[in-house]
C-alpha cells in the first residue's frame, strides 16, 4: 500500500498541501486571464446568461 511506502513522516502531506495551494493560485490566474480574453473578444465563450 501507499501508506507503507510513505511511512509516518508528514513530508508528503505537507508537500501535497503546498502543491494544492500553489495550484489553486495558478487556477485563479488562469481563470482571470480567460475572463479577460472573453471580455476583450479574443475568444468566444458561452456564459450562463446566454444559456
């Protein structure tokens, strides 16, 4: 099992948490760029009001 490989250290837990926080920030930046591109007309997108 994975738990046997990882052992009892918190290193993996901490690394996974750090990755999750960093990835959350990346997701926010990506979404912000997407919204800006849609508003500028650089890409087309369906928005909820159009459905």
